[in-house]
């Protein structure tokens, strides 16, 4: 089915639902415009509704398609983001430990699901090692600069809404595993940010004075996370 908009016929799918009052349109992850409508709503009314809302539906569709194009497929030869660059996944058909050589990560996989799993497990191990190293490095820097901060207990989390968080009282710092897609300098900046919260639990001038004093490149690298 299609509806007209600016001289084009835009495709959509229609599902009739008894339990609906009128109708609702949404854009699915694959970009499909999906309409649910009560059985009694005439098609002409649905088309009018879609044409009236076409601008925002097409914008949502463009965003869904861009997200999909950017998402890794985990196919043999596809890429994943890793520390600010691209790693190419190579499927290996017989059991082997995941191994990285330059920009290529070879994993034991025969399907995209197996490749995704192998990649995630490899990334977690790399993340634990990197965060442990950055934690010590930043802790030592604070001490050498005369700040008495605790050695943070790092918790690696998969968070949607924040890159890191600090519970100063218990010395716990949560770090987002999704940072692993960004350059090490950016991740280091998040460590400096959270460590600065041991001294100031707000985003005051004093907080930023400590943060930028110890990590002058903070703003430049942190800007990547704002995109
Ligand atoms: Zn903060």
C-alpha cells in the first residue's frame, strides 16, 4: 500500500486491529512505515492521515535507515567500531580463540550471531584490561599532583544514558562499555572526569579546574561523546 506525498508514492503496511480506537502510525527499525487501524477506519482516511504526517514520518524513517546502515552486521568481513577505529571481523570456521592482528579480529563463527557473541566476549576482556590500566594511571596522576583520592572500584556497565558515574562515598566508579568505540584519549577523559568527582560532587568551576588542570585535552576529546 502507498500514500502520495510530494509527487511520490510512499509505501506503508497496514494491520487492522479490533482493539484499536482509530489508528496509529510508527516507523519500524527497518524503516517500514507501519499503520495499525481499527477495522472501521476507511483507507482514504488513513491515507489522509499519513499524507498530513508525512514530513515527520519520513524524517523518522531516514533516521532508522541511517542507524541500520551504521549498525554492525557481524557478517564475515564487516566492521565494528573499536577505540575510535574500525576492526574487520573475520569468521574462522573451526574453534579458535579470538585474535586481533592490526585492524583484523579473527573469531570462531559460522553465523552472524556467533560472530556477535565472540566479538562481545573479546571486547569485554579488552575493556577490563584497558579500564584497569587507565584506572591505575589516573589514580597515580591524582596522587602525584597531591590529591588524596581513593583507588576507584570500577564497574563496567552497558548504559544508554551516561558514560560514567561516580559514587564518591563508596569509591565506586561505573564506566560504560560503549566507550570502547571511542579513542583511548576520550575514555581517559571520562576517567579523569569521574576521579574529579571524588573531590567535587558537582560540575562547578572548582571541579573543572581540577579536571582540566590534570587533563588539559579533556574538552577536545570529550567533544566526541557529545555528537
Ligand atoms: Zn560528572
